[in-house]
C-alpha cells in the first residue's frame, strides 16, 4: 500500500467522532487506525464502534481516544508472511503491519468473499415485508416527474425503485408492498414486464395519504416488524443489522438517520452583551443527524395512524414521542445516504454508484 493510500486509514486520537465518520466514508472499508502524537498506533476504530457510541451518547464531538479499542491486533514487519494466519485466528478484516516502534507501515485486508457466498450469508430478511412509498408526485424533480413518476426516474439506466428493490433482494426480501397514486399505471406496467423472483403487492390510494396514512390499508398484511422506505433514497448499510437493532432495543419505531454536515459559507461572529465580540469563526461546520426516510415499525403502532387521513411518518413519530413511547435511531454516515429528491443529489447519487461508465 502506497503512503498516500495508507493515510486514508490513519487518524489521530484527538480527532472527533464526526471527523472519523467522514474519513471512513472516504476509505470505504469501515475502519480506521488511531495514532498518538508520535504517530504510533494507539487504537482501532470501526464504523460499528462509532454507531454504538452514537446510539449510546449522540455525541459527535468526543475525541477518539475515549471510544477507540486500545488493543488492536497487529503483525510485525518480520512476521508479515503470517498475515493470513493472524486474520483467520483473530477473525478480523484488517491487520496493520507495524515496526518495533509501533508505527504502521502497511495494512493487510481480508480477501473479499465471493458474491454468491455473501448472498447466502445475508439471506436474513426473507420473511420481512418491505413497504415502498411510491405514491407522491415528486414535485422537487419537476419537470422530470411531469413525464415519469418519481419511482421510474432512472439512476444510470435503472429506475430508482428497482435499485431499492435490488438492495433489499440481497438480504432475501421477497415480499414488497408498494403504495401508488400518481401515474400508478406506468409503475405497474414497468414492473409487470420485468419478471423477477419477488412479489410486488400494490396498495392503491384513492387520494394522497402521506408517508404513513396508506399503511392503514395494510394493517392486516403486516403482522411482524416491517421496513418502510421512501422511493427516492438509497441507503448503503447493513439492513439486517438495522432490523436486528430494532428488535434488540425494543423500539416501537426506529428511524434510520444520516450524518449531515453543513458549512456556513461566511465568517461567523460570536457576541456577548452590549455588542461586544467574543470571538470569530471562519466558515464553521454544523453537524446534525437527518431523517433518511427509512423506518422499522412494529405492527402494533399501525392503530395509532388515523384512517383515510393525510398522515406522515414524522407525524407518527411525534405522536409516539409525546406519549413517551420508545422511538430510536440507527445512525449511518453521510455518504451512506443518497437522496434523489433534488437534481444535485441525483448527480451525486450517480457519481457515488460509479454510473458514468455504465
């Protein structure tokens, strides 16, 4: 591994959680090795470590030395030939090669499993229903949606809804419920001509019911915790882990959230009484978690949704929160959330999926 490539996997122990999330997004391997002020290996941090920390505390600004694993597995340069043995013995995905002074010279990654084997291992949601909300007009994408319904707008050469379905299919999902309203005949026609190993059950809204209202039409069909997703997003995450988290925490509703970094494009002035300036900050960055539009719901909460009424998922979440019922979040990184809702985001989605060569 070249030195510039190695840098993508190294971060200092005084860096923050939000900085680590951004760097993990860039290296796409889900892991960072943490170094001290002398550039010696001090710990290891995975995307799972970050997620558990955020679920527990929600703190994006904590330094990594507080949350890293301080006992990473390593191999010394002179033992490099035994790397595969070490990886198998300790069941790890990445092994740093270090000098006797504990400075990293290389990182050896576990070989990727073949696709067929991975599919078998991830066939974990085959009994879980997925509801795709595809009834909206897609006004943010006008005038595209004057011709095509939003679910059929292509990302590359594949409609966004088909890409969503394909993502879930890698986890064995075969039971899809699709709420439709606007240009529903076009959606039905497209998928009827594309034979597949899954079932699409259409839920026809006589009038727009919002992202939660139409779920009342499925109350008899949804008897286990189920997944709801908007039809204009792609989530790159472990869907099985999201579902497992929902069950283990006892949440009634789990919202998949994504980090969103916003840079204020000006110098910010912090003031005190009498107009005195305390400090100035050049182009500060603000970090939040945003609602991605993917949810896990227990079937029992469907009775909280009023029938034949326009009602959003956010309305349902607010209702549960006011009643102090258990609503949780599953955080993912900024780059793991792709939103097709606006033209700029469509281009980012194509770039992220490397569709320029398709």
